[in-house]
C-alpha cells in the first residue's frame, strides 16, 4: 500500500475515534446537566483532548501497521 493510502486510512480511523469520543462527551453532558456552561466547557475540553489523543494513537497504529508490511524499496514483504 502506498504512503498516501496508509495515511488516508489512518486519518479515517482517527477521525472516527475523534467523533465517537466527542459524541460520548455530548451524551455525558446531556445526562448530567443540559444547561450548565462550566460543565459543558469541562466535558468539552476533556472530550476534545481524549479525542485528539485517541485519534492520533489509532491513526499512527493504522499507518504504521500498513507501512510495516513493505520494505524500504516499497516491495511487499512475504
């Protein structure tokens, strides 16, 4: 697989993790209190931070895993 294809799949997987964690943060906010601005900011910052870290980690793992199956000249390893 090419670097661009590996990067695309890594970004796609990472974006999915980011959206899931953001959605879970929104659900948590709605369940705890739907009208508190300080709580919204706290949960929002925490969700965005966790989402960014989780998306970076999963994207890196996907990209590295797909790229590890090739040697330096770009040939597929057995």
